């Protein structure tokens, strides 16, 4: 956890490590001069979550509204801001700031090769607690899931949170609740909306790549070492047994065939699209669940071919496209479904590329979905 506080033009960086499933989960808060120092201290193999406070970070309590972002942004574009918010029973607690405020520190994370997988602002991560109150850094009171008080207070590293009659260190509790939100899912809490949608997944894939990369490297070295001793043994016997030479040639031929088979299967795997962000079954399931009752699908083509299949030619598919054919009761049902599809965060756009009413007056349609990269 990296806690970044802006005090006017000055920035204060503090950090602590939170361990899951250990007796001493909290390492204690330390002050650092730069991100490079933090990554050097904790290492670049661990994931980092950034919590932002201070000048430029605004906290507001308001009533539920689908346009609450536009209501909060007096001047400017809401896409220029990063929002963290909690949906209470009747009200919203929102913490937000201009995204460019973090341009410098994010560049520092990139230079230090630190994995910044998440972002939040204020004390929004605490709001999943049904009953708590705090003062100083933020003045907050939540009772039975209802937001009583929510506003900025005065900065103080010793701030504590009152939870069920017991005072808890604010920074430690915030780290614990943030980890819980990153590992699970809470629809009522959004941290850093629109800013780190794929960072966590990229870190997971990076860890897999490192693990399998090291494993494969060790396996190759083991095979090479075994092969070295094996050939040494063969060389000792060549002078006495000519048959061993043919056996050795056979083994080398098999190794070459295995290398060719590995290359062929790797190309098939890459062409199949299973190395993409989601499996094909994920898209089929998500789209299938969204289909209205008055609309029927006749064909869904995930990752369509970009060229016709030809013998001895590489199969090429478009990994960012899905084509859907079907019939609908009327265009209003289709329009509503297109709007539902557009709401998926993994869909960049939905285009209606065909709409035809047949002789039985049944509307047929064709959609093209473009997936986010």
C-alpha cells in the first residue's frame, strides 16, 4: 500500500506492507522520498496499490443519481477524473480527482518497474463496514450501511477508526479492506473507476509468465544437461558399438520432431484466441445471458476468420470481433439489447451491419461487436 498525500505543491509518500494470512499482517507505516525508494525497499515482484489524499482530492456526499459524475464536475469532462465511490442505501459517498494529478508518480512506477495494480482515493474502501466512525483525516460516520457523515478533515498520521467500540489504526484497516475488495467483489464499492480495469489481470499474467518462464528454463537446462551426459555416454561407446550411434541418431530425430510439434501447437494455441483477456466461453456466457426473450440468435461467430481456410496455410482470425445473427420481434427489442451489450466493459462498440425483414415479415439482423484490446 502506497499512501500519497498532496499538501499544496508538496507531496508526501508513505508506504506499508500488508500480508494476508499471517499473524503480523501490518508492517507499519514508513515515509519515502520517491517511488524508486519504495520499489527498491519492497521489490518489483510485488503488487502495489496507490491511495491518494490531500490537495486536489475531493470528497462529497450526495443522493443517488445516474448522472452524479456530471453533477460533481462543474467544469470539464468527467473522463478527465478518476472516481472512487460507495453506494449507500440512499446516498453516495464519492472521492475523486483529476487523473493527470498522478502522471508523474505513475511514470515513476513505470521507470522503477513496479507493478501498480490498483488506485483509490480517500477512505472509500472502508465504507463496506456497516458501522464505523472516524475523524481527523476524514470525518465519516456510517451506521447500518447508511452514510451519516462524509467529508474531509485534517491530516494526521495517528488517525484511528472506531469499529464496534474498538479503535483501529486507519492505514492498517484501509489496507485490509482494500485487499479484501481487490480479491473479492462488492458491487456497492468502486475503486479508481476507469483507470486500472486491466492492471490487476496484467499483473497476474506477469506472475504466471515469470513462473512458467523460470520453470521452462529450468526444464530446458535439465534436458540439456541430461542430453550432455547422455551424449558423453554414447561417445564412450561409439568405438565399441556402432549400433549405439544409430540409436543416438534416432533420439536426435525424435527431439527435432518434438520441437516442430511444439512450434505447431504453439501456433494453434495463439491462433485459437485462448491467450486473449477472456476465454471464448466467457463471451458466449455473458452474451447468452443478456439475450431478451423476444429475440432469437441463429449464429454467433467469436473470433471470425479474416481469410478463407486454405490447405497448408496459417489460420488467421480477428481476436477483437464477434459477429451475431438472429431474428427479433421488432427493432425496439433489438435497440434495447444493443444498449445492454454496449454496457459491458469488455465491448468497445456494437454496430448494426444488417437489418432485413423477410417475406414472413420477420426482422433479421446482423451485429458486429468490437472487443476492447
